[in-house]
C-alpha cells in the first residue's frame, strides 16, 4: 500500500556497528551457556525439579534510550520475555515453579502433566529471537517516523546464577513529519462529498484545498505508516457508503515523497470505479423441511429517481412457514437509492437478529449490474442467501441450586439452602412466519438447609414469552427516528408458587406480565423500555408462621422491633396481597465480554416510575374522589386478610458502573460502583418490597450473607435491649451505595481443562432508609406513640455522615474457568462492621470468614 519512489525515503541503519554488537552478544550468550551446562538441577520454593541448563534464563528485559513510546507498547514487539511474575514482584515466578514441580522425578505422571500444562517452562534465552526482537523494534520506530532509528542489544549475565538481563539500546534519531497529503483520483466526487471526506481525516489538518487536486496541509504531525493504513480504511468505508461498491484495498495506494530532511509529502491515489445504485434484491432461502419451492415478489417502496424501480423477489425452498415479507422489515436501504455498505451490514444484523436463520450472506452481484439508459448509473443487484433453523425444539434439563435466603435459623433469620430441580423448555422459532420466537418453560425444585434433612422449600415456576424481531405499534416510528441497528419487542408472562416450610409461608401465586422494547443503537449501546411491568403477589401464612418467623423477627416480647410503623411494614410485606406496576427505562453501554470480562466496561443507568396506573384506577374508578392505596383483590380475603391489593407509588433510579482494566498477561483489575435511590411519592412512606435495595451476599459486600447488611448500623432493636445475633435485613433500604475492587490473576493455565484464576477483593457498601421512612427507633412511653425518639441509630441516610456506616469486607477467591462456565469460590472477612456488635475495626466480636459459592464472576 505504501511505496517510496525516492531512494531517500528510507535511510539504511549503520550495519557495521549493529552486526558487531550482535556478534559480541551472541558470543557472550554461548559462553555463559557453556559455563552453566554442568548444573544438573536446582531447588526453588522447597520443590526440586530437573532444569535444562543448556542456555541461561532470562531474568529481566529492559529498554534504554526510549523517550517516544511507552515501555509496554515497545514490549509488545519483543518475544524475548522473562517468566511471568505474580503482580510483577521480582522473584515470584509462580508459573515457572509449578512447571518445575511437575517435572520433578518423584512426581506422579498424570499430576505432573497437569502441572506442566498449567505452569510455564523456564524462559531460556534464544539469540535468534533476541536478534529478531531488535529488528522488529527498529521497524516499529521507522514506521512511526524515525527513519534513522538503530536498535542494538546486549546480554548481561549474573555471576551468582544462570540468569541474564537483556537490554535493548535504542537510538531513535530525528523524527520525520508530514507536510501535505493529496487525494488523487476523486474528481467524480461532488464538492459536498469531498468536504465530508476531508472532515473525517485522521491527519491534523491545518488547511484544506478543494481546487484541482484535493489536498490537506498537515500541522506538525509525525509521519506514521499505521496512520496511512487507517486513512486508507476510512476512505474505503466512505466510498462504499457513498455508492462506490467496487472499491477494495488495492483501490487506494499511498506514495511517499521526502521533500526535506525532516518532512514527507504523501499522495493517496484512489480508483473509485463506478457509482452504483441498489438494484433488484434476490432473497433465496433454504430450510430443513421437505416442501416445494415457492417464489414471490415482495411489495416494497423503491427509489425511482434513477429510472425503473428495482424489485424484491424471493425464492423459498424446503421451508413451509417463512413469510417472505420478513425481508421487507429487515432491509435498511431503499432499492433504487445509491449503494450504501453500512446499510447492507445493518440489514444482515437485522436478519441475524430474528433468530430464524442459522446462516445469512449478502453479496453484490457485479456481473449482473444493469446500466440505466436514463441516468447512466449502473444498478447493482444484491443477493441474500439464508438457511433457516429447525422450527421446533424441546429440551429437558436437571440442575442443582444453592442460595442464601431469609430463613428461621436459631442464629437469626437466614438460611443456606441446597437443592435440585427439573426444567423443560419448548421453543418455536418463527412461530407466525415473521421471525417471532415463542418459548414456554416450566421448572420445579426442592431445597433443604445444611442443618436438616427435611425439605425447607419447594417451588414451581412457569413462563411464556414471545419475542418479535421488530417494534410493535405504536412504537414502530422509534426505529426510524433513532436509526436503530436492531429492535425487538418482548412479551412475557411468569407465574410462581412456592412453599417455605421454614417460614410457615406459602406463596400461593406470584404473577408477572411485562412488555419490553429492546432497542440497539450500536453494537455496544442499547435502550430497554419496560412499557408495562405488572406483578401480583399473594402470600399466605401457615399455622407456624408466627412462631417460626415473626417471633424471630420481633423478639419473644416484641423488643426487637418496637416501632409500630416498622412492625406494620413487615406484616404487610409477608402477609398482604400486593400489586405493582412500573414504567422503566434503562440505558446500557457494554464493551466487556459477557462471561470472562477481561477488559472493557459495562455501564448501566436505569429509572422508573411505579404504580401510577393503580393510583389512577383507585382515584377515578375504584373509590372516586378518595385514595386508600388499595384495589379490590382478585384473590379475595383469606386467612383474616383484607381482601385488598396494596400498592405504593414510588420513583426509583440506579447507576451501575463496571470497568475491567488488563494489567498484563492473565491479570485483570475489576472496578464496580453501584448507587441506587427509591422514594415513595404518595401517602405510603415506603416503596414496594421488591423495589427496595439490599446489601450483602455473594454478588454484593461479601463479608455478609445475603441481605444481612444494614440498614445503616442495622439496629432493629431497642437500644436498651441485648444486641441481636446478626439478623437478616428483612426491611431493605431506600438508598444503596456499593463499591468493589477485585484483582484477578491466572494461577494455572490448563488443569482439568480449566483456567484457574486467583482473586483478591475489597467490598464497601450498605443500604439506608430514605427521608420519608421513620427508620428504627424506640417508642417513648411517656409521650404519644406517634413520637419516636431518635438515638443516632435510626438507619436513615442523613448525608455524608451516613457513609461512616458502610460495611467493609475483604478476602480471596478462586475461579475455575471453562469455555462456557465459570465456577466461583470466595472466602470473605469483615474488616469493618457498622453494627453495634463491633465498636471498632477488628473488634472482639469480629466475625469469622464466610464462604460464598457462585456461577460466573461476582461482577
């Protein structure tokens, strides 16, 4: 792509000096290697391993004389590397030690093979590789404007062992700069097209000339060949999106001229070829069924400014159910308009997004291009080939589960459950012919606690969903208005019934219906709009509910929760049928991998308005002219309940920020921040139970069990009573702040076909009551019960001072990473517990470690 017509464009490096230095270094390496050949084995870390000492081992690789680029950037071009170190600490070559342990004579063969595969062999020096590294560094400098750069190296042995230090000496010379860039061969472009072309240039343009030959005067920018390659890609993309479909890599060549000792001129010679319009679209589909072929012409609006309107024709073979109009919704261009490669790529994304096709391919048919007699513009047909998937799929699976939940153990209201389950899924791809996917799933599970062989809970759940590969009316205009790359409508209905024997509680029914719009702006950015999220819950208490649950929470004499508002809230949460509706918007920007998350970020912001619809029904239909914040219940009154559905209007917003920074081969630093706020907006002073925030657990502050942390200092009892033994937070909070930092390092590359990753982490966070919540307090018996005395432990968020109540947890963990599964084990300690059990960091009652098990990374 880049040519230099003048012999002065590349200045040779001083070969005599470079060769002499290399010969000297090679001799040094051989001499050191012969001295070390008599050493047969070595001991490291208490394990003996046979060591091949025919060559020295690389201890460090250093670069000297570099002032232009970062050491990390240069080392990407160097293949001579020392053994990896844990966190970069000298001497901690863990992986080499593992490999040598596996090579020991006394090691069991299978275990030794596993250790060697998971470890790293000693980094023996290779003079050929070192010489190649010097040449690659030299080329790197020359491609970035240092035409006179010279790179040499030396190897420095250590007297006490067979380790060597490799040093690369760089003499960059003077930098060469760009003066002017010309674009030749673009006479067919209009003035507006030329302006758009140069506006997006990668060069630092000082002035632009549109006369005769398009040119850009560059402002003090160093010459770099990668920049020319980037400019070529940009020009090709621009031309393809402007109708010049036939341009390719060979259509753009860069000619570099040295016009002064320190400056270049560049001419980019472009061959655009003809400008095309979209011609006929040929949609050919094959399927897995035995069906006769059928052909059709799809009715579609076309651009006729260029003459006769192109057509969209379909031919479907061995597929009975597919509606050919699916291509009409997927096309991101208008036949007859000028060719646009970005629109072709968007069309492919739409077709793939339907889930109907196992394979799609879109290709222009240059041999079939037809010249229009009226305008002289060739019409370029587009061939779309696709293959459909099997329409019906039935799948059954068994699964194991582990969860922490609110329970009735003697130590408090928490329970660690293990169980098994069975599920079945039926999926109908292309249910109605337009790419719709219908899915029906049922599952049943039973679980028990570790301290009992009896079943503590059982659960049955069923769900049905319909995914449409387009937006339904009246939201279809959003697709064009925001130029979405993809759009879906998801309709789902979920029902659940469960029995919690340990609580004496039966969830007779919990129904959820949701209508969601999923809109992709770019491959990494998307918007989710829950137009309607409706849920109904109907708990029912069994005979032992008061003894098993309420007495644990309130205390035998009610001393744990004396505040009547909080007592009523707990009763409503666990005994009263409720309804909840929400209108929710979520924006998501994700560049990190969905599973391994080794680099990139995941940013998510959400906001919702809850129970506006029940409020309107209550105000104008159920009880006109008044509000009692309840609706007639579909379940009826049972167990002495009111027979009404409670609702609580609220606002809720949250921010979830996660970033993953690679620190080297196999090491990643993960950062997380979460902030949430929920606020009641009408008569009730609390938000619905399932819209509150909780803290603690395997994916939260790991020094605490699930929902065990907070609110605030977590004191639901009278301040004069004995401090409870870490009860779970069954009330939740209106404000949540959490932050985590986790360092993940690969320990073993491949043992049991898995990558073994060690992690250390620090979690900080808590939840608090909001300003409208009365918080914890004690009734003053000398005054009216509505007056609650504040004692500084009310669990409310009262500004920056509340941050002193955060819990701090830390620990270490292990992750076993297979291609499609990550198993996680974390051992966490509490460094600071804000509850009254600890009055200082590492107090007398400092809690022991907690072991968390999970699937996938914690964040």
